[in-house]
């Protein structure tokens, strides 16, 4: 990983065409090819379906990882034509150089085998991204990109002590042994009672942590929040935005129902309090077929199931969010914001 990328060569290459390294620009190009068709306005639903079915593809995690290694190590040629074994060798060598173990937990698997899995899998869990961050000597920005783009998940969770310690190390260029030392010190410190740091909005916690410049201050802050971190803390900011948008949805749906009553010459007036999770599901998922029991058809029955896996906004999921048994994610906010 010591060889530096030739920036000028890459810039020249990018000027000539939208290349295989630019996932976002390629997707945008295909999207506009579809919406710019002459008959799009008359056949928008059919055109969108055919685009989703034939043109769009989910970029697997392994491709993001290959692209990162390709650029960082200064490889030449088409990154997809390079044998996976070359990428494996680079990962193994880099992990050795950066004194990073093959896993956070005990495993009998060889690093080369794990590396091959990472390079070929459609997705991995967050811990793998953090491990690769240390093994490939990534910056905090690099890891953030993998979390939000390759995994399509949330960024660093600063209400999670382990992720906070990892971010601190990436931000300061510290290696895995430093992270392990800080984590062990954190595990051994006693929580400070009466502190409610994790009741702050996420942005407040993030700004506080990003202002920390030394180990002792970091550990002091984490100790104050430790008593609250024993249970998983969900983002207050995301929860508040969801609640606000959800109430707006209920208000709009109540207006819809009232207008329907007026068309039937009924005097009933619906209020947001009359609107339940099932009503919100019915309106937001109005294009999804229902079975004879009134439930949404199984997602697996859709030809686009792989693109929307775990992204369905059902009444059951709404209830889970409202009871705070699951965290709000960006797909939930998109669902209620596009009401």
C-alpha cells in the first residue's frame, strides 16, 4: 500500500469517459437515459420498472473494496480485470504492516480466506469495515464513506463507545494496538453517575467528541456517558425528525379522509389522533398489492425484492419505531418525508 496514486493520470482518465470506477456517475447517466426518453411522460411507470429491472444494479461491497485498493495502491488497467488474488495479497500485506489482526474475535480462518470473502461479498457487517479501516490504514473519511456508501448505513455512531474510539483513532492516524489499548482502558473505568451526555442530540455529541484532542479527555467523556451506554442508545435527532414528519403524515391523511367523507355527504371530520399505523401504511404503500387479509403482499414476490430488502415501511415497522424498540434510519425518514 506504499505506492502512491498518479493523480494526474487518473484525472486524465476521468476526463475521457465515465469509467468503471465512478459508480455514482454511471448510475446517474443510466437514470437520465431513462427519464429523457421521448415517451417517458406517457409510460413513466413502465419505463421506471424496466430501468430498475434491467439497468440498475446494487454495487456489492466487494467492488467498493476493490476500487479503494485499486486507487490507493496505484494499480493500472480495469480494476474488474485484476485477479482477486492480487487484492488478497495487498490486504494480507497491509494488515501485517499495520499490525492488525484478522478479526476482532477469535477465528481459525486464515486472513487470505477472509480477505477473499470481503472482496466477493455483497455486504458485510460494520465491524468488518472498522477492521479494514485499521488494516488498510484508512482515514476517518475513508471509513465514513464505506459505512454510508458501501454498506448504505449510518455514519459513525458517536453514542457507541467502541465506534467513537475507532473514529478517534482513524482521525488521529492511530493503529489497531492503540485502539485496543483505549478500548481496554474504557472497559476498566467506572461510569460517572448523574451525567446525561447521551440525552443530547446526536449533533451535540458528535461536535463534543470531534473537539476532543487527547486520550484522557476522550476517556473522561466516555466514562461520564458509560452508565447510559449499557443499553443501545438511539439517535434523538433522528427520532425527533421522524416524529415530526410522522405527525405531518397523519395530519395530511386525516384531511384526505375528511374530504372523502364530504364527498359521501358525511359530516365526520377526521383528526390526526384518529389515524393509526395501518392508515399510514395504506397511504404510503398505496402502490403495493395486499392479500385477502389486508396485509401487504410478501416482498419476496416482487421482481425488485433485492433492491428494497429491509426497506419496506410497514405498520409493524412503524410501531417498532414509535415504541423505540428499533432505531430510526435514513430510509424511514425518506419514507415519511416523501408522503
